[in-house]
C-alpha cells in the first residue's frame, strides 16, 4: 500500500491532472492520494493559496470580496471544464468559497486557517470526482473523516498521537481515497493548518497511520540533487538518501521537503521517494532508514549562509568545569540556540544563526562573557557559511576529510572552523560566505566528477 | 633582571653545581636563583625529596629514623665536601634535618609539607654558601623573608596576590638572591608547598613579582621538542613558543613545564626560556606572549591517550534550544569536565577523560540521556587519543588542515572526530589510541622533514 502526495505544480492544470491520474492508475498499490491546492500554471500565475490570503484580507477589512471569490471559483471552473467534469462538484466548490465570507470575524482564531485550507479541500473534491469519472473507484475524504485530529494551535497544528489509530482503519476501505493536505481538525471541530511543510505533513501522517510500504512525494524535479543546481551546473540527482543524510542536507540549504514533514514517516519507519510528476519513469530519490547497499561515500554537498561565531579565549579555560555549559546557558537565557561549538584548549567558538543575534543580545553576551565569565577575549565574527559534506558511508572510508580539505585549500578557501563528530554522517566546515559558491563547486568536482 | 630556576638534576652533584655557578656568573642580570632539592645523580640514585617522604613516613609511624636522617645529611655533606665548603653551612643543614623529627605529629596538617620543603630549603643554603665562596655576592633567602605568602592549603598552596608587592622590593637588593623553590609560608607561619609544578611555580612567582625581563628555567634538555622523542627519532627543539601554544602542547602530553606553573609568569607578561644546564650555549625554547616573527605554521605535534567519547544521536536534536547545555549539565552534576564537543546536526559527541568516567557515572549518564533527554542513541566509545597540530601561524596559511588530514589518511589512520575553532592555535583530531604513534610520526614527517 502506497500513499501518494502531489504538490501544487502537479495539480495546476488539466494537463497536469491527467499525468496524476495516470500515475495513480499505473499502480494499484497507490491507495491514498494527498493533494495540495492548485499551484501556478506559469511564472505569472497566482497560486490559489495566495488568492485565498487576499480574499481573507479583504474580508476581514470588510472590503468587497466579489472579485476574489470569482477569481478562485473560476480557477477551479477552468480545470473542471477542461476535464469535462460533472457540474455537481463545481456547485459544491462554489458554495464553499462563498460560504467563507459568512464566517464570524470576531473571536475566530481559526478563520485564516479555514480560508487557506479550502484551497486544498476543494481541490481534493475536484480530483476525486475526476478520478471517478475516469475509471478509478475514488472517494474524497475530509481530514475530519480521515481522523486527522490536531491540537488547538492556529497555523501551527500538531497531530494528536491517537489519530494514527483512527487513520489506520482507512486501510480497510476499497476505494482510492483522496485527502486534502495541509490541515487537520481540532477536537472542537475547527479547521487548523500545519505550520511549515504543508501537505507534505499530511502525506507523512497518513503514510505513518496506514503503515504504508512507501510514501511517494511527487514534485516537479527528478528528486534531490547532490548539490544546488543554481551553483553547480547540471548536478546528479541522488538515488538513495537516509533520513539522517536528508536532515543534514536540509539543515544547510536543501529544501525539497521540509524536515518537520518527515517526522511522522521517519517515526513510522516508512520509506519515502521523491519523484517527478512530469517524468514519473525517473526513479527519483528514495529516502530510507538505512542504505540498501554500499554507496559512494558522499551523497551531497550543501551550504547555508547567515551564521556568526562568538569566539572566546581564556587562559586555562579547560580547567574550569562547567565553563562551556555556562557559556551555553548565557545564550539560552537570551533564547539563542547554538548550532556548533568547536573547541580548542583555551578557546571555543560558538556558531549561531545571524538572525538570532540582535545587536542588543550581542552586547549582552559580550558583557556577560567579559564580566561573569572573565574571559581574556570575546568577539563576534560575521558573514560565515556552513558547508557540509554529507554521507553515512564516509565513516567506512579513510581520507574523505583529507580530500575535502584539500579541495578547499587547492581553491584558496580558508577553513575557519571544522566540526566532525563520531557519527560522521557529515563533515561540517565553517567558511566565509564570500567563498561559499566556489567551495561548493570545488567539493562537487572532487566527489562527483 | 633575570630570574633563573634550576631543576633537581642540575643540582644533583658538585659537577652540576659548577655548571650552575658558571651560568649565574656569565650574566650579571641573573639576580634571582630559584633552586629545587638535589635530584638523582644516576638512574639508581634516590632524589632527596623521595628520601624525605620516607623519613616522614617512618617518623609519623614512630619508627627509627636515624638511617633516614643520616642518608639525607650525608647527601648534602657529599656535595659540600666536593665543593670544599666552609663547615658552618652543614652544621645548619644537619640541625634542620634532625629538627624535623621533633615536630608535633598530631594536629599538624603542615608536617608533610615541612618535611618535603626542607629538601629545597637546605639546598638553597648550600648553594648560596657555594656561590659566596666562589666570587658571587650571594645570599640565601627563605620564602618567608622573600614575601612568598600563600593560602592555608597543605600541599596545594596558592600565592596570595598581595605577595607580589613584597616580592617586588627584592629587586632593590644588590646581592644574588638564592630562594628555595616549591613552598611558601602561610600568614600563620606554616610551611606550605605548591601542588604541581613545584619549584617552577616559585620561579614564575618571583619573576612576576620582580617584573623580570626574563624567566630562565634550566632543565636537562635543550628546550621543548616539536614531537615526543620517544616516538619520533631525534625531533627538532622548538625555538619559540607562545604561552597559548605551550598550553595546547601541554594539554596533550607535553610535560616539560606544568602549565599551572606558568600562570604567574603569563599574567605578569614575563617571557620565559627553557634551557639546558648541560648545554647552556644552546638557545633553548623561548616562551613568549606573541611570536617575534613569522614562523613556520606548525610548532609542534602532541598526542595524549585516555579519552572516551559519549556519542549521542537524536532526530531533530538541533531544534531543541538547550539540548547541548543540558547534556553538559548532566556531566557537570556528576563532576565530569568535558574536553570537546564536536556536533553534527542530529548528533553530538562529548569527549571526556577516561579517568573521569567511572562505570557508575557511565551508567548514570546513559540512563539520563535515554530517559531525561530522550535520545535515539547514546553510546560510549573508548580507547581514543587526542592528536594536536599546534601553531599560532596556522591561521595565516591555507591548507594546513588539508595537509594534516592527508598525512593521516595516507597512513590509513581514520579520523574519528575533528574540532577546529576560529582561533586556530591548534587542530584537534580524535583517533584510536592504537594508531597514535603512527599518527604522530606521519604528522611530524609532513610538517618537519
């Protein structure tokens, strides 16, 4: 049994929906179809979700919303017309879109979520109807009926663990089940959307709930590339990634799937594949718990900007039990998460995200380091990037670090810091942001060409 | 003005004392001479300090101490005879040695310290007399008279900061001042010895007190070697080291001077030189605050055994603000200092000294990590060594890391972890202990041959 999720660009037009139909038909194991709202048909187009945000804003500002309603309804109508669907589904969609403008504005913390979720919800209705009229025994299912029960946190819903037991029962149904992504229903019957990762989370939750053999996530790319295609010309796509490798790559700039979306699938030990709706015969990138066979040591190179380092020196620092912990405590009390902490003997660097380091917090940190911790020197270094060489099989091969460090030095890139722990899923270099792209290309050439 | 300190092997015999006399005479700036107790004359010999420990043990056990007293007195007598010293100094030394066996045993926490300190004290008297009879205007000075006032902690004396002002006045005297090392006097007039570093600490304190231009520490080697001579055949001695480089090297196995002994000199910004009594024309190793000129990037390679690593994995670890701090807190509550903490995204390794990780503490750490921190995996890796490539000028040169990592991989040495902070005084590799010597040789060959 497979759960299949389609993103907005896979559902933007009749042409795309035909591809989706063929994909679902091609494999009878594809029993659960999770859908996004219609995406852009071309670069100038508007996503339905963005149109819904505008509609919401005009409604709460008590402006005229007719144009917003018309545009949204017409968007679905265009698809329905092209697909020559039975008129009843559009009656339902139209009513739902208009009804939004009758909901209470005051004391309704779920109003925004309800507007937005309708984009996915209406699309699911339309697609279930399309499937039904084209040879698939399909039903639309609202998240409430599917059992996707979530916490009471508008725009930040969390799945309630007991939901999985309810969702599991769906596997007893015979039909292909079309579920709108991006939202669940609270115990008080409010529509509540997930934060980041949107429909991917729904797919992940359903896959974990029904204990799917595979969660297929259809996008518009042939999987995950081993380096950013904007920096490296025509990079390889990765055949197989472990969840841990995916996390490491996602940390430093890879954003095909948001890693929070992966948690339910990861916890449920469900393998995942990222495939291309426009090229479904391409094997895509599989995300698995453990590698199926010995791969090349490095699976990907990623890098992310926006880091700073707090560099601290104190003579005899390493004799002070609790020194490192107290430095981290200062940051924690200022609500700053630390990313890495490479240490020498009498010095340490604490790498943090720039965005967490406001001028006021920066001043406070330096003040406390100087006065409370009595350090000899404390300074902030800015404009740093984290560069990661990722691959679980690196630990089986001697010399990956040497190869990476040599590639960087051969290209005159100075390594500001290194952190490599025993797990060796990744080697992490801190470099100056100005040298980031050059560094990625140097490492890609070394490990993939 | 220079402070000169001689170690036990430089003071073991008349032959050695003649060298010492010539060294002091050769430079009229050598105004302060700090001395240890007589060391071994040959491999089978007993150090005076060890003889005093035996004497102390017999005395407190109320056994016959005559033989102990005789041996110690004879030891000084032999030197005095060879140097043909005036008999009065031996009268004084003899009386002092015998007097130890009249001191109260009960309620005397300073008894052990008083026994031990007499080794240095009597040697200083003898040496001052020898200097005087051989053309130097020298006086013996007890630490009480010198103003070396310390805290009331037997065998762990700490200098009281106001002492420095008293010590400073010594610079007004005309004579060469011979001061016994290793102990100070409490405000209640008790003899109290320093913990580790012994006479080196006294030299360092006097140098800081009189604001010496140089602290010369005479040993029996031509300075500090760039790698351990037991592992690398005939290594170079280092011309110049910064205090920070010295600390890094001392951390991982270099023990020419104990780093605690350096603190007063470091704080007083006094440059230090380690020289060889048996080869005084050799320039030795200077220890300075900042390098005088651009040196080669790497000054030394050191390594130390006896480390373990606590390896922790948890999916989404890096999203938890305070995770790292809480792990360190668990260790701190068990009174375990951490050495290094290289981090990936969802994993971290905490490197600790083996000796701090008792089986009970180990079990408690794993229990808390599993139950309190809910980690996915926690395990202890043993038999690790820390390997350090040290040099302040590394940061000016791209490619040192690459060179070091390549040397290791070319010799099939797997790098378990790396930590390199922004200060870049050192690059720290964690490797398996079984590969330590091979790793040192590989790095020495790369950077020094």
